């Protein structure tokens, strides 16, 4: 693998991992398909983050879509609902999430897993209100050069 003019020797699996995680973002078509399959209407929304997507159910982040795969936030309730769940990190350095694949073909099971996870997660913290006209800033005094 070459970086600039330098050659870096590393294992082929590492190169494949780097390419997979840094050059392949999820498509909005995949995200739309997953949202449609869940059948939760306007309760389920998504937001693009760093080339990948976060799924929100009732304002709570319940899943990530990375490399066109669905990763459900791990909760004891989610594990109880899914039974034997495959765990994998959505990106390098992340903790394991539940990797959902067969659930994408079963809308009832998919929406159930999302709802159970959302119920198990705490309410999001309210964001502080920002004022539009904010307080006036004092101008910094600059020292004169002598």
C-alpha cells in the first residue's frame, strides 16, 4: 500500500479493512429501504454522519447503518427480543452492536427490534436553548508593539 511516495508494508487483510471502512459509505437507497421495511412511518428518521447514517426512533439513536449494514444498539432488552444475535463493530474501534441481516426481510421482527431497543434506551438530554441575539462580546484589547 502506498501513502504518498512512501511504501507501507502491511497485511492484505488490513488493507482490505482500511478500504472497506474508509472508501465505502452507505447509500441513501439502503437507508430508505430499511426505513420502509420497518414500517414505523415518521417515528423513524435518519441523519447522515461521517458518510454513514444514524437511525432515530422517537428522537433516540437506536441503530447505525455502516457499509450498507444495519447495526442495532446493544441493550439487554434487544438481546432478549432477538435471541441469538450476531455482534460486530460498525466501524474500527467501536464497541460491538447487534448486526441485523435476516431481520431486514421480516418487517415485523425489524420494527419490533427497533421499538424494544428504543424503549430500553434513556430519553435524550434536552439541548440548551440558544439565544438568537446572544450577549454582546467585549472587544479584546490588543497590546501595542513598541
